[in-house]
C-alpha cells in the first residue's frame, strides 16, 4: 500500500531516502531549510512543501532525518509539526539523537494524539542511496509493523529493538563497540610496526583468529590487506570521524545518565572528539591509527 509521506531533512541521508520512497510509489512531500537540498530532492520526484507543517498536514507518516535531538524536538513542538499533522499520524524519526531526546519526542508525539517510532540507521550515504540501510526501531509493535512498507523502501533490514528510544540505544551501543574495536585493531597494527611484524602477516593471522572483527576485515585501518578499505584512498570516508565522534558523544551522555562505568567507551569518545577537533573530522574514522604512532609518525 502506498502512503503520503512528509520527509523533513533532505540532506546527505534524507535526500536519497526520500527519493527511494518516491521510487517505491509513495507520494513524498519534502522540506529542508537548505534550498539546494530541496532542489536535489525535487529532481528525484519529491514535492517541495513551503514548510514542515505544510508537508505534514496531509501526510499518513512524517519521517525526519535531522542533525541532532534539539532539531527534532524544535520541529515537533516549537515549529508546530505535531499540531499540523492529522490525529494518529505515524512520526518516524530516523536521525541519530540522544536516547533521552528520542523518548521525549516520542512522548510529545503521543501526547499530541499521534504515534511514534525512533528508527536510526546504519549503512551511511551509500546505503541511503542504494536502499540498503539497516533500521533499528524503538516503539510499539503495531507502529513498527505499520512502518514496514516505508522502511522496506529505504533499507534492506529493520530490527524492532523494543520500546521508545530502543532504536537509538542499539545504534549507540553498536557504534561504541565499533569505535573501541577500531582503536584496538589500530593499536595492534602500531605495535606490530614497532616489532617489525608485517601488516599483511598480522592480518592473515588475526582475520582467521580470535581477534577477527569488522574493523579489521572490512575497514582495515592500514592500506594493503583489505583493498576496499578507506585506508587505501587516504582515508576518504567511509564513515567520517566527525560522525563517529557525534555518536560516541551520545553514548557518553547515556553512560553518564545511567551511571554506567565504561572506561573504554568513554576513552574512545575522548579520542574521537580530539581527533575530529584536530583536523580529522572529514577523514574516515579508521584514520585514528595515525594518532597512535609514536610522534604520529609513519609506519616503520
Ligand atoms: P546533513 O547535514 O547532510 O542533513 C541534515 C539536513 O537537515 C540538512 O539538509 C539541514 O538543512 C536539514 N535541517 C536541519 N534543521 C532543519 C529543520 N528544522 N527543518 C528542515 N530541515 C532541517 O546530515 P546527514 O548526513 O544527512 O545526517 C542526518 C542524520 O543521519 C544525523 O542525525 C546523522 O547522525 C545520521 N546519520 C548519518 C550518516 C551518514 O553517513 N551521513 C549515517 C548514519 C546516520
């Protein structure tokens, strides 16, 4: 069944996601503060709306893909999105935001007579374009099943993680593992360099041993062993260090709020914030290996 969808936030991720909804036969009304983002989406068949509220008024579902929780909450409340939508509209927020903000957004939507799902994604800009994203969803079972046709049009997999905020929780837990494992793999390569152990030899052993992980076998932080990894193209992302730093900041907020001790996760958050702030923001997150070498030197 096709729907009328309001899509708010037509940036690097939202633009191609909205285009995939159009491709699947849905009517998509789009809004973004940036005129260029609207123009690109319009070329893909998205109907430009004069405001977010105008997009939401006739919609069955409202999807948002915005930078941070404050944007989502301002849109829902101060900018009148919840007030403009018809009662019972399904609000699906795909942005990566604080778990606490996701729960607040969910409560605000329900209090206004609507239904809500948090559904952040992994898969990046490439997955957004190819409709191969993975969605991690938080909300009631019925909302998850009602969103299925829309999520299917934009991704290859959707996992229902639990109640409100659970999608965001799964996303930050995954990315905390990823950051810690990338730093661990990078430290092992730097140690190998200091011991005179060849990158390829280390890779050949670890990729079939107990240290095997995605950070090694898909996104290997040194050039050579995995030809498609960003290290082979001067660390062009991939998954930018700025986004990793953002997600780890959300994980750190959740750790502190819950009184959870996670020394490696917190250290990873500090390391990525420092790396992104010192010029690494636009590089793939695997470039963190550069900061681990003695005096940030080149491999032996
Ligand atoms: P982006 O900056 O390209 O797009 C965000 C868009 O939101 C911009 O076009 C901006 O103009 C628009 N916007 C901001 N406030 C608005 C408002 N009030 N009304 C309408 N439009 C508004 O960012 P992106 O890379 O598309 O990321 C979007 C979200 O997806 C973020 O939460 C990010 O963490 C998450 N994410 C990104 C990636 C990635 O690889 N880029 C991967 C996974 C998740």
